């Protein structure tokens, strides 16, 4: 007797017969369920927030359409992803461009498509972006990626927020960078960004990071820079094996928002818009081969 294996209520044997193998099956329902959990968690906390889906996890026209429909924003790291978003008629003001080595062409594309924001990784890139924007008579909104010096309890290869990480500006150099940015007329720095790693199950490293970043925002405010946005990156873990624990988004957002509100009140800082960038959590459980 033939057993039918269901994935997201679809008969996988019938799908394989119809489309052939190897076959990659991605469930729109599961993607929507995963994103809905994050949206509901923020809504429950009455937070000002944004979700930037990390397109590096999986991006095509259909994926752009799903997140567009759900009001989720998009983080891209290449000209190819920018082009995909553009071709999907994704609202480009909801796109932000990441990457530790953006090319001149990618920056020009970002300006041409009038995207919402660039996450800047280094002083060199800040100057480059400013120069290209000046040529195009454009002012770009920017967030500065910071390496906050927090070690997430995940595999060392996917830790990205350590002090010696190649990603972002080391914590101690951020104020100097902002000082330097004063002369750059074609960029408008609106926030800070960090991403401490991937496949994180424990909330604690995120909460410690939030505290580090808020204190930095406070210092920058004292230096005359009022920032409105704090992007804490992605990294929400998913079960890899049958009995693995899952990241509890609802609990995380609850703890995060209460931590952010408490610290902001202690240090007298306006509560910033909180942004998260879940890639793996959004699609990692939504596909099979
Ligand atoms: C800057 C940034 N944001 C978000 C993500 C998404 O991470 P994850 O898929 O673990 O949520 C990554 C992954 O490398 C990243 O580098």
C-alpha cells in the first residue's frame, strides 16, 4: 500500500509525480504563519516596530509578493535581490540594502530605485555612499551597523556581533564615525543596526545587545544625534532536529519590549522603533526537498 506524505496539507507524492524530482516545495501558509507570530507578538506589546524579512534566506517574486501583502519590509544584500524586489513591484521605500562590500553599481541601483535605507558597514562605505549620492543629488537614509561585542550562544561561525567581527563598526569607534559624518551632506543617519548571529534559541544575548545599543544611542544623543530606529537583526533559531527547542518569539518580544522600555525610562531616551530581520525563522520551516 502506498503511503501519502503530507506537507502543509499537500500530498508530496502527488507533487513529485506532477513536477518530477528533485523537487523543492515551499509552503506559503507556513511562511505566513511564521510572520504572523512575529507581527502578533509586536502588536500585543503595542510596539512601534518593523519586520525586515532577510531576503538572503530565500527570495523570488512570489516571496516578495507574500511579504508585500503582509506589510513586511525587505532586507537585501545584492543587486540581484534589489532587482527581484523591483520586478515584483515591491514598495521600494520598504527595502533596505545591507552588505559588507557593496559595489558602486549596487549603490547606484539603490539610489535609482529610491530605496528606503542603506545599512552602512564601514567608514569607507559611508564616504563612498555620500559621494555617489552627491553625484545623483540624492539624500539617502542610513543606519549604521555596529558590532556590539555580544557573543550569542550559537556556533562560532555564525556569530557576527563579537567585538572582532568583520561586520559593522566596533562599539568604541561609533561616536568618532558619527562625528565624521557631520560633514557628509548626502546621508541622513536615522538609526543603528546590529546582528549578533544566527540560530539563536536563548533570548538573553538579544536583551544584553538591546541594552548595549540603547546606551550607545543615549551617548550619541548627547553628542547631538537623535536616532529613531534600533534594528536588532535576525537570528531567531528554529528546530533543526525533531526534538530541538524552538525560539519563542512571543516571549522574546515581550521581554525585549519590557527591557527596551525600562532602559529607555532609566536613561531618559525616547523608545525607538524596534526593527527585526528574521530570515531563517521566516522560511526555514516552510520548505522541504
Ligand atoms: C544582517 C543580517 N540580518 C539578518 C540576517 C538573518 O539571519 P537569520 O536568518 O538567522 O534570521 C542575517 C544573516 O546572516 C544578517 O547577516
